[in-house]
């Protein structure tokens, strides 16, 4: 079980940022906007779930993006793998 993970940040893991606000503005908010596209959200949700399973994680409390497409994709991908997710949107930045 993972009690704090952001699936919508999968693509920016280890992205450099000198300060938190810089990292949020230059990477996080830009990446999370891409989750308004259902195809992109689905692609990342599939990859995210595929990475959790080999590490023994079958249940997670997962932050999604503000876009409903990001939440729908995660639940669909998790359901296809018999995973449990407590997930929902988080507020977007400026």
C-alpha cells in the first residue's frame, strides 16, 4: 500500500527544480495540464499501474489532476488490474 503518490507526476520524476515554486511552475503544472487529454491520461495511468504492481503495490492513495479525465483513466487502469485506488482531483496551480 502506498499512502501518498501522485500518478500525474509520473513523467516528471526527478525533474530538477531549485525551489518548490519553480518546480511546480516549470514542471508540475505544465505536466498536469496534459491530463485534460483522455488519451494521454490513459497512457500514463496504464504505465503508472504497471510500475506499481512489480513493486508489490496493489493499493494506493493517489493524487490526480484537476481534470476528470485523469481520474477516470486511473480508475479504469486500476480496475483492469484488480488494484484498489483512493483517488481524486487536486487543485491546479496559477
